[in-house]
């Protein structure tokens, strides 16, 4: 017995569920996501294939230094020794890092179980290697924390916005350069970092009665 062939040329089981009205949008979404993954993988492969011996050691060390937000916490400690505005920037920055870390590890990585890149298959040079984390790849926690800190501190201390933004960008790129994240993981981490900074800034403003709220637009970087 043969099943009827529909106008689109696809043979379907008459006893199976009819094609739903959402099947076409779902197929389109799946196609878009597949193409984005392909672009993401191609960018990762391009970074891996580009020889940069002068940068490899510096970016590897930067990626190490960003573990557990050591750079951001060190900067916060230095800011805490300054005036009232610097101390407030340090407090809000640390709060933003805490929000970003919780959102990354308790939500993002548990909801999206993306496997880490295969450095060996991509032929990432061993001179770039840092330990491959056991956690899921998406999103990048290092990037989320660095961007959260840079954004929050940059809103309170605009003069620190550009250097901290550049540092956060370098941390994010270092995670791709060392082969432990795809570029898409870093982009998602940056978005999460900005959202975390917004939450920390809103919470800090709410705790101080009568204090003018910080601008809602971020000028950190």
C-alpha cells in the first residue's frame, strides 16, 4: 500500500498527525539557527587558523587572569580605596559580576547545553591552550562577568568606561582565541553582562532613597 503524495512532493502517512500551521515557521527558524551555527563555527575556525604567535601568550595569560573574575575584583579593590563615587562604582561593579555569574551558571548553561569546541579538530595551536572547562559552552561566563563589571562601573565612573570596555572586549576575544568558546558564546555573554549590569544598577539606586537614578542608557563601551 502506498501513501498519497501531496502537492509539495512529500509522501505522508494518512494515519499520522497532519502538518500543523506552525511547521513552516519552525522549519524556517531551524534553518536560520543552522546557518547561524555554521557562521559561528566558521568564525571559530578562522581564528584558530590565523597564526598570531605574538598575541598567543598575552591572550592566554589574560584568559587565565580572568578566571573567577580576578581582574574585575582586583580593580574593584583598587576603586574601593578612592572616594565615595569610586567606592560606589566598585560596589555596583561587584554586584553586577555576582548577578552575571549566577545568571550564567544557574540559568544559561543549564538551559542551553552546548558542547565546548573541539580544539584538536580545529587545530588550535597548543601555545594558546588554557584548561578546557567542564561546563557547557553557552554563554561565556568570563565575558558576561567582564562586561557586567565594565558596564556597571562605566555608568558610575564614565572616565573608566573606555579602558574597562576595552579590557572586557579583550577578555571575551581571549576565550575564542584560546579555543574554549565559540564567538556566539561570547556575544551571548556580552548581552547577559549588560543585562546583569542594568539589574545591579537598578538595585543600587533603589537602595538609596532620594538618590537620582542612573541614566538608563549605558555608555560603558
